[in-house]
C-alpha cells in the first residue's frame, strides 16, 4: 500500500486546484504525488454537491477502509 494522506491535506490540495486555479501537473511535480492520484481526489471532491470538508472526507475514507477490510476477509 502506498503513502496515506490525511483528509485535511487532500481537501487543501483539491481547493488549490479547483478554487485556486493551480494545475494538476504543477502540484504533482511540487508534491511528488501522481497525476492520477490527484485526479482521483479532485473527482471525489467535485462529486459532492456540497464540497467535502475535511471531516466529511474523513468519513468517506473511513467507509472505504471498512469496505476494503471486509473484501479482504
């Protein structure tokens, strides 16, 4: 499994891209995070009619982790 990033960090990066107008490529190079990972975060961020707050993103991530654990068992 790769590096795990916190919900607040992801939300901040998504805001930089979605609201701040920074490019995915530039942030990818700056942070060393793949473009695909950033696009995944952004898609999740934009899919919600209400933008994800760090707390809401954390709840979604917790649900995803629980589902992954169930799938492994």
